C-alpha cells in the first residue's frame, strides 16, 4: 500500500524536475544559433472542440496529431464508463 507521504514527496520531486528541465531548456535556447526563423503552433481545447493555430504547416500537423491524442485520452479518462 502506498502511503500519503510518499505520494507527496514524489509530487514535490516531479515539480523540482520540471523546474530544472525548464531552466535547462531556456539555457539551451539562449545558446542556440540564431537563424531568425520562428515556427509556432498551439491548440486550445474548449470542451471537445479544438482551436488550432500556427504559422508553419509542419507545426500545425504536429499540433493536430497532439490534439487528437488529447481528445482520445480525455474520452478514456472522463467519459468511458466502467462496466
């Protein structure tokens, strides 16, 4: 059986690992070569309706695939009833 204190410690460790990864990613982006080209893409899920935006075809295709995965995951987590 998992004790509550071990779950709290695991959560705190996960948060610290997240902060460390953010700092490492920021540092690596700051030291990367500057090409002057920025590719963006994003998705906003409002209920089951995705709003997808981006300025590059590759980014938009990636975001569409991620949105489909998120919608399927949300279906299995929230709407599927256990028999």
